[in-house]
């Protein structure tokens, strides 16, 4: 029996951080063992907010290199760049024409990001979830790993596939599109900002001290952890709603030290911050060291990354073009002569 297919991606909107690794990429590395995995760098999504054209290509390659450095194995997983598979943009247009505007206007992420953009909100930002639906549906994905923040977008992709395509149009092999299911991720994957335990660690936070990027050198990691927000209490614990920073830092220590939550909680139950922070810094530096070493190797010699992205694109194109043709046929387009 064929393995269930999974599709996921990260935007090249800046340096990847611990949240992107622990909340997303680490799970893909596990999934590639048991699933047919496609992972892409979603550069078309990255331009839905103002972006710097002089950085886009470099950030795209750097993101792909980090996937590999974190353990994505191109022999088992197709790695590609979204904008290099033209079917993403084309299916997005076809889906746009059947998606009601008010479905998009009620998306929480749109409302949150739109506030930050003021008068400058692009149509692309509103359309972000339809492009995401195209990404998923093109690959006949069975499962999509989603965190809390992306659940609503996956629901939209399911509604578009089911109600707006499959219910209205007949394919040769009905239904036209596969309706994907969410893959709920394991606990402890949400990493919070170092400067505010109630907001998530994010690439676009203007305060660089709020996140540890996967490429931060050891001294910078130590400095950021030293400055991380804490509280006046002694002893670390999980699950106290009045101590979100403690919960986050202890959670990071549990994962990065490899000790797990129970052992970490016991070890740090009586600890002061002066003792804990160097421990967390050391665990973080050690966990990132092999990733950074592999990343440097990949960036020094571009041949390997080029080859991985070429092979990934070819495999992605084969699957995506097939789905696109099914949708074009179902919608009644003339076939090229
Ligand atoms: N703090 C986080 N904790 C756990 N998972 C996270 N992810 C992001 N931040 C955290 C997961 O990373 C994947 C890809 O994210 P993305 O780049 O597509 O967009 P995002 O979720 O909006 O990530 P950022 O860092 O906050 O980027 P910006 O600032 O550019 O919007 C997703 O699977 C996400 O859950």
C-alpha cells in the first residue's frame, strides 16, 4: 500500500528560528520515515507582505539548506521551491474564481496581519489561504501538519476542495480533488518569544532578541538567553499560567537537552535563573552545532543543494501538473492542440 502523502513548507521571510525547527521541520524529519513527504520553501507566500527583492533568492536557498541541515533526507522527501512549480500560481487562480470573498475576509491571520500593514494591505495577503489551498491540493496530500495558527487555513482548503470543486464539478475520476486532513502535532511544539512568553516566536518580530535563529553563533545565543524575560520567582515549573516565560524556557530546555519534560522539571524545580540560563544556553548551542556545521557545508558548495532542488522540482511538477490538468478538465477548459 502506498504511504500517506504529507505536504508542508516555511516562508523564506527571514532567518529560521527555534520555533520553525521545533514546531515544523523537526516533525517533517520524523514523518519522512513513514510518509511520502513533499516540503517546499513557500516564496510566493513570502511576498504577500512587503519584502526585500535583494534578499528573497538568498533567503529561499538558505531555508532549503536548513531543511537539509535539520535532517530532511532528499532521498525520502521531495524538497522544492514553490515559485518554481508554476502550477501553484495557476491552481490558485482557478480556486480564486470559486472561493467566496467573505470566506477570506474572516480569516484570523489576515485580520491580524492586515492591521500591521495599515493602508498597504495587498490582495495577495487576503489571498494567502487560497494559495495555501492550492499548495496542498496540488499534491493530493492526505495529511497536512498544522499548528493552532494554521488550522483555520486548512479548514478553508478542505471547504474549497469539497464544496467549491468536488460538489460542483465532475472529473473523469470523481472526485476531482483529494480532501486533506489535519495532522495534529505533538505537544510542546509551540515556542514563545524570549521577550514575551505570551506571543509566539516569530521571524517578523522587530526585536531580534525575541528569537534564537538556527544560525546564531554561540555567543549571541548565550547573550539572548541571558537577556530573556523571566519572573522574580525561584524554581522552574510547567503549567503555571502566571509564569508563561518559565513554561517556555523550561520547555525549550526539555527538548534541546534531550532530557524530556519530566526530567527537566525535576532537575530545575529548585533552580534560580542564574543557574538555569547557562544550562539552557549550553543545551541550545550543542543542539544547533551540528545543524550549523552541515548548513555551512551546503552553502560552501552549491552543487548539492542545486541538485536536490532540481530533483525535488521535477518530482513536484509531475504530481502537480497532473492535478492541475484534472482541475482544468473539470472546469471545462480547452485542451492545447
Ligand atoms: N513560534 C513557533 N512555534 C512553533 N511553530 C512555529 N512555526 C512558526 N513559528 C512557530 C511553524 O513554522 C512553520 C512555518 O512558518 P511560516 O514561516 O510559514 O510562517 P509563520 O508561522 O508565520 O512563522 P513566523 O516565524 O511567525 O514567520 P513570519 O514572522 O514571517 O510570519 C509553520 O508550520 C508554523 O506553525
